[in-house]
C-alpha cells in the first residue's frame, strides 16, 4: 500500500482513501460522529477547503456529503492518495 498521511495535512482537491483511523485519539462523541458520517477504512475522501487560520476546521467530501472536521479529528485519520 502507498504511504499514508494525516487528513489534516493532505493536499486539497486530491482524492484519497481512508487507510486507518486512530479511534483512541478521539473522544467517544467524536468517534460516534465519524462513524455516523461514514468514515471508515476504504472510504474515499477529498479535502475541499481549510480555514485560513491554522486552528480552523477542514471541509471534506465523503461520498456526496461535505462535512467539516476539527483539525484534531482530521489528524487522527490516515489517508492514502489515489493513483492517477
């Protein structure tokens, strides 16, 4: 498998696949929310936008949904870029 990078630092407008999620870094409500939104290994994801301030949220597309994630949550998600 290709090397992985955290979703927090993944480049914008590139497709990736969720390789792993470090559930231990997340509070129970955060982990539940991610699962409800469909975040899991093998799911396609794309970073759409980052807040201009370093601590702001990250907008991601998962499936046909656009969701905002706190940077700490995005840091717990490892993704692998799609070839091409």
